[in-house]
């Protein structure tokens, strides 16, 4: 799926998607992230019992595409 197609499907701007994928967004509206997950066919589960991880160094900033790739279905890579 191209960025243009994904942006249209998720009802977000292509530039927003480009910046989100690159990890350039310091924050993102919850509804936009959820629409993106739905467009990608991904499920999300919120679990308050998961322990909070130790704080990572400030220099570590994962890209959204790296995070989403961990949860992509095997038959549908990002």
C-alpha cells in the first residue's frame, strides 16, 4: 500500500503520515493513530497490568514504522 493510499484510507494527510513514519512527530492525536491502525488491519490492546519499562536514553527515538512493523501480519508487511 502506498503512502497516498494509506493516508486516504486512514483519513490523514500524506505529509502527516510521512512525518509520523519518520518518527518526526513528538505526539499524535489518538484518533489519527487509531484510524491508521484500522487502515493497516492491526489490532491494539491496552493492558494496565504490563509493567512500565525503564526509561530509555533520550537519544533513543524509535520510528513509527519500526514500531508498527513489529505488529504487522506476516502476510501483509508494512
